[in-house]
C-alpha cells in the first residue's frame, strides 16, 4: 500500500512539473522590437496613442481600425508609414492578456490621448542611421 502511495505521489509530481513547463512556455510573449521601450515587464501589447493603434509583440503585428474593422498587419496604414516608432510614445499594456485589446479602445483613447507622454521613454535599441527621420523599417524586428 505504501508503494502505491509513493508511485501516485510521483505521478502527481510528474504531471505538476509538466503543467508548470507548459505554463512557462505560454508566458513567454515575444521579443520586443528595437523601438520598444526599455521598461519591459512580460507584456503582449503596446498602445501607440499618437496613431491610436496597438502593437502585438508575439505576432509582430500592428492592430488598427481601418474605418470599418480592426486589422492586424505587419505594416502601419499608409497615413502612418512615416511615423517615427523610436520617438513615438508607447504605452506598455501590462493589464491585458487577451486577443482583442481594442475592446478597451475608447478607454485607452481617453486615458492615453494623442500626444500623451509620461516622462522620457528610452528604446531598447537605437534607430538605424539610414532611417534617422522615419519609423519605416524593412527588417523583421521593425516591421510596421
């Protein structure tokens, strides 16, 4: 009887460790772009108040309203292709983990209005010299 209890406890610990491994894989949310802010808790989204768009780190996609629906795209819409992602303020959305951050868009729009700034924001990397005045990047870390 004692052997069966030890085996059951061993099996339980094995499954618990497997669940823990699976959870830690799901928490890894993506590599931030070089234009992302240095202060990085585990986060999935940035909100870009100047252009009223979101950035999804794991998929490396911008999420914006195109006038009809919310769109996910590797690039910003034409109107914002020259938007400077390095100088633009990024709100780190550490209070939301779902798939549709725009369900709170009206609140985000009010709280983080166009031109919103909360102190100086340093980026992870430096802007490439050949794109000194523009946010339009071609490599994978800077798609928009």
